[in-house]
C-alpha cells in the first residue's frame, strides 16, 4: 500500500508530465516559444481539468519546478 508521500510524489509527477505535454503542444504557436502569464493560466486550467485537481495545485507544483 502506498503511503502519503508516495501518493503526493506520484501526483506531482503526473502534474509535471501533463504540464510538459501542454507546453510542448502549444509552444510552437507562442511568441518566443514560451508561455506568457495569461497563457500559463489557460494551460493550468486545462491540466487541472484533465487530472481532476485544482489550478492552485497545478501552479503549486509547476511554480516550484518551472517558476
């Protein structure tokens, strides 16, 4: 059985993976290939909807890794 830390690590990895997929999908269409703050909000909403979590959780994880 997984403990709380293992579950949290798995969830964090899933968010990072989904974020990377979302960035890869849109980066060719973004000026400079990097998302602006408004783009990040939309991407976070899509990732949160896909994974069934909150946008706050997405920003918490992504901000720690890519902020």
